[in-house]
């Protein structure tokens, strides 16, 4: 349904709020302008000022009685927004704080999420920008000073999120996928502790294991992550852990019931390391069509074959202790013992024969 134009919209107030013209804002308020009026093509002044980063105007509108929890959307938008969400999406931390102090509700859901979830996305995005790898992939300046600014911004939004969670805010499950994708372990752990579903994307655990985010994986598993989860073009969690030589995650997966003889059904080349990043004005998007392309993970390989080819005796023993079948062949018809013999892993070969 199209949103009807509000005849009470004060055009000079709208323009002044957008420009940050505090004197004009005060004149319009004194003249009796409706500080909450919006329309199908214009947000209310407080949402405009918050999104544009006009802190002094935001304070003036709040003092004039503007509704800090007013929801509004333009006629072409599916979901409404609020001043707080607008401030967060555009990275205006001081304004977000000002709005919360004035009573803005961090729990208020507008259909696409709430302010707390938006803060989580911001924390993840700034964390990514603060790291060498993220800056290199984004093609931006990776000076230490700039990275430090991004790190501080990430920490501020992370604290904002903690405060929101303490007030009972529920976090969108997609935030966990974003935290993992952008390798913000502290954020991911916070979200898991807050009760975010670790199975929301269907491959969050695989992605976590592939990136060797050990502590995150170890938190996701007891939180209910599907240790046998399968998704197109994603290797099973156990095979990923073994391929990475991560004994901690391997043990945790096996203890939680991961199928020890699971076979990989992803062809090498079908699954790729995330390697395409686009940075828009307010967000980062990372292409994650697949994770980890490793010649060890040929179709029909078992975890035992993968561990053997890596020469990882400790993990071989762990897998055997959990019932790994040493007689299962891969797509080439080779068993783990065949590979151990061919590659000269003599101690593993002896272990497999016993």
C-alpha cells in the first residue's frame, strides 16, 4: 500500500534537518512545525538528521519532543526504519548513543531487524576493515592509523551491542553468519552466548571450520550446530577440520557425533575460497558461494584418507579410535593404507595395519 503524503510536512524543516542548519531548525520549531511529520517521499526530520549525522539537530528535535521511536518508510520501501537504525546504518555512533539516552528502543523490530542487529553488522564490517587482509581485498588504504580507527569503531559498536543484549534485545541470526564471514571471533562468540541459532545459514559451522576459527567452532558445537550438516558445494565439517589439521575441532566434532566415515561429495574446483568483496556505502558483501578448495578433499575421500595424506598421525589415531574404517577407498580406489604407503608415511601405515 502506498503511504499517503502527510500534508503537515514542513519542507523548510526537512531541508534544514538534512543540511544540519540548526538555526533554521529552531526557527521552524518556534513557528510550530510538526517535528514528527513524514510522507511517502520524505522521512520525518529526526530520521533524516540521524542518518545524515547531524548531532546538534538531533538534540534539538529531541528537545522539541520528536518521537525517538517513530517508524517510517518511503513509498518504495518494504520495511520502515527508525532514527536509531538510520544512525547505526550510517555509522553515527554518537547520535545512536544520544537517541538511546533519549529513550530509543534497541529492541524495536521494524521487520528487517532491530538496532541491536544493525550494530552487530557494523561491528563485523569495521573489524574486517581493520585487518590487513580485509583492507587488501577491499583495495583501500591499510595504514596503521586507519586500521586503528576501524578497530576502535568496531569495539564501540560491539559494546553498543552488549548493552543492547543486556536490555533484552534479540539479535538476527544472520548476524552470526556475518561475524563468521568477516572473521570477528569475539562478536561471533557473543552472539552464540546470546542464543543466536548456529544453524541459521545451513553452512555456518562449515564456514567456521574452514576459516580455522577454533574457539567459535568449539562454542557452536555445544550450542547445537549440526555437526553432520551438508550444503551444496560445502565440504562436511569433519573433513574440513581434518584437512586443516585442527585436532581440537576434530575431537569436538567426533565427541558430538560427527559421522567418522562421512564421504565428501564435493568435486575439487566446485568449492572455492571466498575471494570477491564489494564495499558499498553502508555494508560489506563477501562472496561465499563455497569454502575451501583443497586437493586433499577429492570426491569420495574419507576423513581418515585426508588425515593420512596430510601425514597427521595424531588425527589418524583419533579417527580410528572413533571407528574410522581403514578399508574404505576414495574415488581412485585407494584406501588410507594405500596412501600412507605411497607417500612414505611409515608410522601411519603401521598404525593402520594394527
